[in-house]
């Protein structure tokens, strides 16, 4: 069954998925950091690409990925008023999120209808987005508010080293998480649309609760030192 998404549906999808991504960045990312799990940032990048892939499959609006990334960044930036941090304290992680959203929006737009033709164009799109995001992050991050880790690559041959250490991992994870997220989006689209049409009050209430819970729990986690 084909369902037409209204502007309100797209906005709600943007807010829900962006809030979930922000929750993962703060809560799951904080838990991974506390547990000293390696490749935390890379894994979060892959999860973010997977979430955006769900949006592409459900709404077919690549540009909304930039809005999803902006919502995730807004949740991360709640650390500024909660902890009294400076605007640039979370600049690098927020830049990575925005580069991921922008790169995937562009790659998904270029792929267009080919994304519906199977796993190969989806994997290629995710891989390309991860690679492009890492390249953008390197050059923009070096000139914005580079963290000590990024500055360690500010040397002769540093870009190649960064791509070997991070860029290829981002690309590989994008090639895995985008097809997985896209498949999930395809599978749940009709059931969610049916739920919205048959029980609109419950649908919008549930959406509001998901958004609120992501923001509140993330804020509490930030206040608790995550």
C-alpha cells in the first residue's frame, strides 16, 4: 500500500529520528566512553547513517537528513546550558554529525530511485557518504575547533593517516548501516502509516513521548556527566 506523507508527517519523522540519533550520541555514546569501548565515534557515525537511511526509505526526502542531523546536534548542545560549557566544547562531535547528514543527503539525492533497486546502490551510497563525510570533517575540522586527536594528524601525510585510521572505517560502516537502515525503513513504512491513519491520537501522542523522552533522558545523562 502506498501512503502519501504530508509536511506534518515529514516534520514528525524528522523530530523523532533526530531525537533518537541525539539520544544515541549522548546516552549510548556516553556509556561506550565510560566502558572504554574502542571506535566509539566510528560506531556512532554508523548508527547515525542507519537512522538517516530509515528516513530516506520512509519519506524519500534526502534533504530532511540535514534537519535530522541538526536535531541530533541540538541535543548534544544542551550540554552548554546544563553544564555551562562554551559553544565550541562539543564542536568536533557536532561537526561530524552535520558532515554525516550533509554528505548522506547529497549521496542519497544523487542515487535517487536507484536506492530501490537492491543492496548494491544502497551500500555504495552509504560508503560514499561515509568517505565524503570523513574528508569534509578532516579539512573543515582542522580550521574550526580541532580536538587534540584531530590535531595529531596535522602533519605531513596526516590526511592519508587520518583516512586510514578513520575515513575508511566511516565508509565501511556507512556501507553496512545504510542498507540495514534502509531495509528497516521499507519494512516499517506501511505499518507506521496504517497506525497513523487508524489511530492518529495514539500515533501523535507516542511520537511526542519518544521525542520528549529522548530530550529529557539525554539532558539527565549530560547533567550526570555523560
